[in-house]
């Protein structure tokens, strides 16, 4: 059973930085795609960033140049480095991994950005 476990969320002031981590139970390069989504209260879950098995990255327009997704095969980890955070980015952040026949989600980690 493949599992995803997020960590690294917390409270940060506007303009601050956080690094989210997602521990995967297998090599993150083995997924078709791994990425991060977020869901704010009362809103739909949205893509933040993702990276394909071949290394192609995709970012939401609102986070380009501020967020960076990366992965570490040796540690079975996926990271999301976030900088210059904004209050509107307060949300639960979810790790996602895509396989040919399934979509996997972590339990989420709360990020709160205070003004």
C-alpha cells in the first residue's frame, strides 16, 4: 500500500517561507506525476505544483517564481519550498501522486499565513 505523509505546515507571517515535505513509501520518480494541491475553506482543491516522472514541472500562475517543487529519490521525499507567502494562501496543502490506475493523496498539512 503506497502512502503519502505530509509535514512542514504551520503558522507563518506574510512574506515568510515554509518548506513542505511529503514522505512517499516508494521512489517518487516511479510515479507518473507527484505534486502539491491546496484547499482553502469554502473553495475547491487546486493545483499548486507538480512534476512528472520525466522532470517536467507545472506551477499555478499565482506561485510561479515563489514556489519550487523537488523530489529526492534517496529519501523517498517530495518537497515544496514556498517563499513570500500571502494570507490568501492559507489552506490545507495535500501531496498527490499519480499512478496509471490510481490517484493517491496524503492527509494534508495546514498552512496559515497571517497578515
